C-alpha cells in the first residue's frame, strides 16, 4: 500500500497536467469561442425576428424584409467577403469580423431598447418617419452583423480549424463534428433562454440581456482567438508567406512585348472615374470568385449540398406551421424539436465512425442514401389518411366534392403560428433559428387520422441523421480539397449558393401557401434533394475513377 500511494499521486498529477494542457490548447479555445459565438447568434436571430413582429403590430412585413435583405446581401456579397478573408492576415480578419458583428448587435439592441421604451413619442416625430428610420437602422445593422458572422464562420470553421489540426483528416473530422454538436445544442437552448427572459421580463430587458452577452462575448472571444493565433505557428507562418507573395507581385517587371499591351489597358482603366473603377473591381472580384468555385473538383458536391436547402422538410416555421394547422399543439412541436436535435447529434457521431471505416467519399454516399430513404416517409405522408392534400393538383382530371370536403375537414386556422421568423436554420453556414412561438393551442376538431402527420415528422426527424452526416462530409471535402489561397472566396460563394437555394424554397411556399398545397411542396422538396444527392453521386464517381487512374 505504501508503494501504491506515490503512484496514485503521480497518476493524478499526470491527469491534471493533461487536462490543463488541453484547456490551454487551441482546440478547447476554439470550442469555447465557437460556443459563445453560436449562442449569441442563435439568441440574436431568434430575438430580432420576434422584435420586428412586435414593432410592426404582429405583422410579418418587417420580418420578410429583413429576411430578404439578409439573404440578398449574402447572395451578392458572398464572393467579396471570401475574397476579403483570403487577402488579409488571419488574425485581422477574425478580430475585425468579431468586432463588427458584436458592435453591430450591441448598437442595434440599444436602438431597439429606445424604440420599445419611447415608441409612442417616436411615432409622433416627423409624422412617423422617425419610426421608419429606426426600422431601417435596425435592419441594416442586423444585416451587417450577419455579414460579419458569415466572414467569421468562413475564417474559423473553414480555415483555422484545418490549420490547427495540421491537415490531419481524422482530427479535422473530429473538430468538425464537435463544432456541429455545439451548434445543435445552442440552436435549441439559446432561443429558449432569451425567450424566457423576454417572457418573464420584457422586450427591453431581452434587448439588454443580448447587449450584455455580446459585450462579454466580444472580450472573451477576442482573447481566446488571439491566444490561438499565437500558440499555433502555422497560422502566423501562412500569413507571412502571403505578405512575401504580395511583395513579389508588387516588384516592377521588365517591359516586354507581352506586358506592354496590358500596361496600355491598365492606363485606360486608371483614366476612368474612381467610382467606376471600384465598381469594375467589385464585378471582377465576384466573377473571379464564382469561376474559382466552378473550377473546384468538389463543385458538384458543393452544389449538391446547396440543393438540399430548397426544402420545406425541416424544423422551420413552414413545416411546424403546417403541423399546427393539422391539430398538433405547440408543446408537442417543442418536444419534437428536441428529438430532432438528438437525431442531429446522432448524425455527427455516425459521420465520424463511417469516415473511419469507409472513408470520406463513401460516408457521403451512405449518408445520402439514408437521407433519401427517410424522406420517402414524407412522400408517403402526402397520400396517407389524414392528409389535407388536394389530389386533383396531381391528377388534373380527378376532382370531386368529396375531396373538397376532405380538404376542409383536415385544415385548421393558424391562430397562433403566424408570428414566425421567415428564414429557417439549415447548417453551419446559416443564420436563423428554428424555434416556433405559439400563442395558444389550435382550435377546431381533431383530424380523423394522424397517420399523415406522424409519417411526415417521422421522416423529417430520422432524415436529420443522414442530413447532418452528409453536411459534415461535404464540409470536410471543401476543407481538404480547396487550396489555401482560395479557401475564403470559394466558401463565400458556397454561402451565396446556399442562400439562393433557400430563397427558392420560400418562393415555392409563396406560390402555394395553403395547407392543401403542402403535399406538392413536399414532393418538390424531395425532387430537389434527390437532384442534390445525384450531383454528389456524380462527384463521387468521378473522384473514385480519378483515384483508380492515379494509382
């Protein structure tokens, strides 16, 4: 026993030392910084949607304008954001993005607190135009915060993580999966936390809570990211290489016949007004970014992932609003959201195990098949008992009064679910929440069968296992394949494509907004998802054939 005590003490000291080393290491610092950032993002995007609805008299107009502005700005500026990330040192990009994001949210929270506190007085100034100015300022600041968040996500999750893991594929997969698990947990808990503050106190207190969180988070994240940059030499070394490359490019070149014509063209450009030169540069940068994205070997995989955003089969305001019209209570929907978060976490675990066993490309194939297989349950729900689907929309010549009566029987008024944020959460590149608010339980008689709605949510929930595993697969393919000098601009364009496909699914809903049309939206969504996975299958076939030829 006397011999055992020193060994136990040494063993305990070793464990403590290893734990201390891990807590001071770059991985843990990135996890904590990412958790703080994601928590703040989730709280803010949930709160801003509710605030805009409250400000405009329980009307969705401001929320719709906000969603369109955010989606349109990322769609247009995604390539420029990525190019800015590529052209500047990593620490400056991270610090600037972090500062702009948190300060924008802080100022926006202050403006909202003033508007909520003095709303009646503000409406009397300038015949109500000051209110419009305040709404405009809030939307612009929120949009700037989202653009900065996009830049920070590209910087940390698409670049820093790759360097920190030393380009080790196993470690990279582990960090990607951990970051996604953090995102899944915060996606559920953060909106609940700020929602409780807003419910128990007031909207003003909710704004103050978000303001305080962002200020504290700014300081902690700034310190953690600065430390990561200092203790990972590879991050600094690459920045030094970029500086040397810029100096080499800046050196004067000897005049030859080949570059004489380019010099003449350059002089013609410099004769243009400054505004035209800047616009020309912006257009050229966007064009080069999209061309770089198209040239990537993983172009088809990235496009396949983007196609998965054109869907109503997710826990967003559209699917949950439809369920609400079918007699599902808000409390049950909240429970289903919790279950969907668990299945999402299962997808991250499945990804790491499949990648070790079958490789990254085969993991994407397995995840695609699982995703599509589960979504077949959603297709079956369209034709199952209890579905309000108007089958005459699928078969034009099939129409009867009985189908009309069935349609009326299974449709209920959306009494409390109209107060919803329009844009849903999709993945790590996206910005909104999937929490739904309900004022009361649905009224009216219950449907004669719940088989349709059960099949729908069974498919949606189980499909998240394959969805998140596939998402992580394509994310790592982008990280591993894209060269370091183009990592920012290509991921910026990927964000633009994701937002473009997300906008398409809202156009679908606007075109067919009634509950009896939801079955059509389900079928169209499955077709888009099938097309996306088909693109990935084509990419996998080309990649495997190239690998066989190389070996």
